[in-house]
C-alpha cells in the first residue's frame, strides 16, 4: 500500500522540521532526515563537549533539497 503523500512532502528534518524545499541538503536513512544546518549545529555542539575544534562538514554541491542515504 502506498502513502497518499509524495516522498517530497514527507522529507523533513527531524530536528527543525524544515522540508526539502527549505534547506540545501537533507541527509537521511531509514525514513529519518537531518538538514545541513542542523548537522553543522550538532557538529559544533559535539565539538564543544569534547573540547575539540568543530570542523565544518564539507558538503558537495548538489541540487538544493537533494537527499543522501547513508
């Protein structure tokens, strides 16, 4: 059975709730997605906790709203 909503409508960041059309990239797997902005913020928070300098995640240029599965 298929869902009546398109994949485009359901792909949203689990942290900020922004959809595919509102972010540059969505990273996802198993139906859960995190946007590029939240990924950067999380990396910074983790670096602060460990006392390490936060390395900005490098993201290849791709079509806005593209998804990457890991």
